[in-house]
């Protein structure tokens, strides 16, 4: 499990290194790319909290830098994707407008107050990324885009759950954090059930979803233990195991020959 915190976003998501120029309608890959921005907002909060709580801090610093770079690279790639749609362009501009505040908050000296400020900015950036992803799904004519969006959202929820758990572990006891943790757990369970119920899943997707389900049981068990500092590492690593597995599922839905 410990190795999971050392994986790099660049290697994990290399399939998005290039996005096609402006297109008449968004492909599932565009939905995936925008959806990845949702995940990165929550991942950055998680990693920042890991640093503050001394949970694999060296790895977390490295991964936080990679996440920030990845977000900017994605913004650059998405600019051409949205060019043919006024609605997508507006959603993109909203997301691009939120990013400087997010980047600045993530680079602030590490403290609990700064973590709270980062979490608030991450919420605004997440909302903007969610809006763009939904617009791209709505404008896509591919039936796969719905499943790419749903599976991609599970990536975000894995990181959001861990981020809110770590915030609470750090002593942040706001009602917003408690509600976000509870709602994210419920949303993840519902999303996983919907993905597993899809009749057209091939054997490879079913196998990956079984892996997600097993990791989800492990993470839920860790979440149920309140106030145990030793569980911070388990939560962080379990969330990253789920991130890896849901990333694979998302890419499988994106590829026509493997759905």
C-alpha cells in the first residue's frame, strides 16, 4: 500500500498528453480531461493536509507540485476543446478564473488555517470544473461520455473523502467539512453501485470495479475509526488505490474497443 503515495500523475494519466484541436462536438476524452480537473482540486487539498499532518510529507510535496502542473497543462489542452462552443467557453473561463486563487492557496506556508482556506478555494474551483465537465458531456453525442463522467467523478470523490477526513483529523471541525465527508461517502457508494449495474461492462471493467469495491470496503472501515492518528496513512493510501483503479475504469470507458 505504501507505494501508492509515490505514483506520479504524469505516469498515471499519460494518455491525456495531447488533446485534439477544436472539434464540432466533445469526445469522451474531453469529458475525461475536464473531469480530471475536479479530482485535482481535491487531491491538492489532500496532499496539503498530508504535509501538515506529517503523512508521507516528502512524497506529498512532490505530488502536490505534479498536481498543480497537471492542472495547468489540462487548462492549456482544454482551451482548444471548448473553442467551438460558447457555453463551454464560458464554463472554461470560469474555471480558468478560479485557478490562480487555488494555485496561490496551495503554495501558502503550511498551517491549519491555510488548509481551511485552500479547502474553500478548492470548493469554488471544483464547482467550476464540474460545470465544464457537465457542459462537455451534454454537448457530446457519444453515449460513452455519461460513463466517462460518472467514473471520472469517482476519482474526485476518492480524493475529497480523504481530504475531508484529514482536515477533521487536523482539528477542522466545521459543519461544511462534516457534511462534505458524509455526502461524498454516500455519493461514492451510489456511483459505484450504478457503474457495477451497467449491463454492457466487459470483463476488464468488471474486474476493475471489483477492485474498487474491495478498496472501498477497506477505506470505509478506516473512516469509521474516529480520532486515530494511525489511520491517516491508511485513509490516504486507500484513497489513492481507489484513484488508480477508478482512473483505469474511466480510461476503459473512454476507449471504444474496450467498453
